[in-house]
């Protein structure tokens, strides 16, 4: 078995499910897998992409909380990392001076680079653009959760999240065709780290009243405070 592959037992342990549950998911085509010599094999990148899609496809807070709890249980690092730690003040721009998709992506990567944790913003921008070309991360609530298809650990000293608000919004390729004005960049160093940050941010933005407050924030300090406070309210 390839190093990055799961079998039924190891995928069940990874997802904190019973092996029989994983078998049923696989047989019904609900989780990406393939039979090799009569045995099920699951590619780790494909499983992580499946989890990412599940996170992005739901606005049910309880389902998001359950996914976050599952990801937390399989995390080998026991210390909780809060959005206050992942999103330093210098990684927030209100407003973000950008009026095109390319300028937004470059600007968000430059913000992340100001923290010293992202060493090559141009390479990150290329990776994020490639991911956006595959399928836009813009949601119909006017928020985009930018990220590369795979973590760029070789150009990072640690995980970081950047946030930018664009006055008035811009077309960003969302399925609904609306404008996007709130942007987060998730720059993680591992798939699991990325999924945990994505699940957390998905819960943070899952409140229309809170999003209105965020859009009305007068400056970067106030916008970051709203994110930090909501993260704290959601609990561990």
C-alpha cells in the first residue's frame, strides 16, 4: 500500500468512524476510493479534498462543528491554535486595495508575507490562482476562502490566515454570479492544518448578522477583533 493511501481500517480510524460505516460509504460512492485486488484503497489527497468539499458544501453549523471535532480528534498536535494566533494584525487589510481577481490574490499573498511566515508570495499567488481556475472558492454570501490546492509547506515558516475587505466587492467567479467583498487566505503547512482552518472559518462566517458587522468595520483592527471575538464565542 502506498504511503499516502488508507485502507478501510486506517480510514475509519482517521475519520473516527466504524469500519463498517466506511465500507458502506465506499460501496455507495460517498467517499473517493477504488478497489485494488479486491481491497479498498483511499488516496489521502483525495480524502482530504472530499473533506474540503463537504465543509464547503454545508452551512449547517452543527455539521460544521461535528467535522471540526473530528479533525481535532485526529490532530497529533494537542495545543489549540486560535484565529488570533493564525491571523496577526499585519495580515489584515481594510480596505484591501484591489479591483481585479489577480490583484486580490496577489494582495492577499502579500499580506500573508508581511508576517514573515510566507517566504514566496508570488509562488503562493500562482498556486492560489491555479486553484481558483479549477473552481472558485467564492461563496454566494460574498466571501471567498482562498487557498492553494495543496499546502505550500516549502515556502512557509508556519500557518497563517490573511483577511482583506474590498469596498463594494468585485466579480470573483462564484456560482451565483454575485460580487465578493470579504476574502480570507488560508496558507497552511499540511492538509490537516488546512482542513481545520477551513472548518473553523466556515463556522465563523456562517452568520449573516456577523458578516454585516464585519463589512461595516471601520478599519483592520476592528475587523480582526470581530473575527477573534467570534472565534472565542464558538469555543474550542
